[in-house]
C-alpha cells in the first residue's frame, strides 16, 4: 500500500551494441577518436570524438566519468561529464546523468533526476550564430543583410 512504486522511465531503453567498452576499472588520459559505437564505464580525461556515421553512438554508463569535450552524432548518458557536449542528433540523459558544461544538441530527452549545470543550445540556434563561443548573445542579421533596427528606449 505505501511501498515505493517504480516510476516509468521517460527515455526509452535502447538496444545498442558497442564495439568498444572502456571498463569500470580503466582510466584513460588523452583524446579518443572512435569510428564505431563506444561505451564508457571507466574514467576518461580528454576529448572524445565519435564518427558522425549513421548508427554510431557514445554511451557514458552509470560509473562512467568524462572530463573533456564530447563530439558525437548520438549520446546516451547515465554517468558524469565535465565538459561541453556537441551532438548533431540525439542526446538521452538518464536519471543518474550529471553534466557540468554546455550541451549543443539536435534533439534531447531528459529523465527526471538528471542534473545539468550549463546551457542547453539547440543545433539550429548554434548554426544561426545566435551565441558566440564566449556565451554572449550576438545580433543576428536578417536574410536581406540589413542591420536590425535599434531597440526603442524606455527613458
């Protein structure tokens, strides 16, 4: 009657197969470039670049920790990332995900409990140049290349 109910997961479970798995007891220092799907359950200090080929994914398992930027087509996170994330298609953040950095994404799914300490930037906004690399807003010129009118003053 008063027992803990299992709440349904919002992010659907995936049937991924991974060519490379970095185990929980493994620690890697340096850049990783992967051409096939990769799962990280250990610690990686360095940037990760995963091929933009269709069907290639990067998964950060519950015990996985990445300290560096990530570039991928598809990302599934159950662990911790300290760095910026650039994903052209889909990001899935499970309830145990802990992200400290900006996330640029095409589509995103976030389960309740996932933690994000950074900005979330849609791929469309990033391509239009609405944000600079310093994170400060910039004016976007209309397609006609005419300058935007100055904002009205309230003074």
